[in-house]
C-alpha cells in the first residue's frame, strides 16, 4: 500500500436510495492508489450499492466521488457516465460472454487502436493471467478459477484506474476459493491495480485487503488495516465482523477491568462507562480444575477442528457464552478453569443506528 496522499478513490458523505428507501448514509471511504481495499458487511448493509455508485451504475442522492482527482459525482448534480470513468467492474457471476472464447472475451475489453498494439496487449494479458493454453476455450469449458482470471484480464484490458469486485469468490468451492483468491491478489499487486472488493466473509477480507471498511445498515462503522480492525475494533459489531469474538461487560476498578472472568489489564485506557472488552478465542486458555477449586466455566459444546478443539463454554458467574480453542479435549458438562493471555481491548457499548 502506498503512503501517497494524492490520487486514489475518495468518497465523501455519500448517500443513495432505492426509491424512497435510504440505503447509504453519509458514507466516507478513501482508497490510496495501488491499495487493495475491502468493504465488509452482512447482506443488505449497502456494500453492493456503494460499489455500483462508484462504478457509475447508481446515481447517489448526495455526496461526492473522486478518482485520482477526477470528479465523478458531486452533490450539485455532476454525474460522469460509467463508460467514461475508467473503472473496471467484475460482478458476482463473473459476466463472461458465453458465445466468445477466452481470447474473444479479453479482446472485447481492449480499447480501440492499431491492430498490432491491440494484439500485443492481448498477448501480454493472457501471459499475465496464465491463459495462453486456454485461448480457444469457451466459458463453459473453464473451471471457476479460470473464469475468474478471464474476467480480470478483460477488466484490465481497458487499463482501468480502479477495479471493483462484487463478491468474486462466492460461487467457488471452499477448497478452491483460497487458491483463486491468492492468485487474484498476486495478479492485482503485480499490475499495481487499485481495487475494491465487497464481501461478507471476514477471512476473505483479511486475506485480500490492505484496508477494510466495515458497514452496517448503510453506514461505515470503522475503517483501517486488517490488524487494526481485528485487534482494536471500536465496537462489538466490528469485532464480530472480523472473526469470532468474546465480548464481555466490564467495569473499571483500580486493579483493571472487572469481568465475569475476573480482573484483567487493558490495551488502552477504558472508554466512558459502560464499556465492554474484546477477548479473541485464542487469548483464552482452558484447563481442568485443580482439586478443591471452583470451576470458572462449564463446557457446553466441543468440536474437533483437526489440530485443536473448538469449545463453547458457559461462564458460571454471568451465564455468558465463551468460545475458546484447546489442544486438550474436554467432556460436555465438565467444569473448567479459564485464564486470559495478555491485555484485552476495551470498547464502548454498541448502540444500534437509528
């Protein structure tokens, strides 16, 4: 990711509606040049509408969009048509032309120019995406991963300033998804392409992006690097969006934050009361209780995950459900001791948007 403050995508106070229903509410988004960004959120949160507004397919009701200092949309009514934005768009279903070969699909995206220049660019794109041996095949003769590479090559053929991807890996089998995603990331980084992807999958966002924006109900909740959002979320909603999270009510005392698991130190000063703390599952250590000791929690569920066991626990003092991982198996109903590794992150209590 570049630290250059100039250029890139800038969305400011964007609002958009479907009929009378407000879908985007004062959305701000910044993606530097050559960065890979991800918009993460559940279905219906507005992330696809945001992507379509950036692409020029949906006219916002207010706010501004600029790309590399070119104005695309403004509150005063400026709206640059999609075909003039120099933005590539890959829909969820990939959108390849079924009647065209791999070569024909990629060539469709090329700008008009001299024949030799177009041919040179076509060869370059097919080599870049490792499609040379597939040039005469039709989309139905390709694997899901190969179709993705064709779609990206076609989008890059027009030399876009920005590439938008709408849940591009959702149709792939789980065993194929990680490999194809890694190939796409390598390709985008090799070409220095600025890209924005939308997804509801936290693992996908963490693996793909330099920057993640979490959305809920048409609003941006938090933006930052994957590690910032994973380790320092501003709310329980963001914490859970980035993966499994134990969120416990806490009160402040001189010895630290008091929770159902006891006293623990914080990564930062506590927010204004009331507040909660984030404990990721792998911060918890679960052990059999010593003779005569009281159990802190009870094992409700246990499932073997291959290398370790995923445990769901019930805290004895509060009834809170906790998730932890252990190399040691525990029987259902067993009383256990639970300890927390390292300081925990404090968060203000979440308030749902009106």
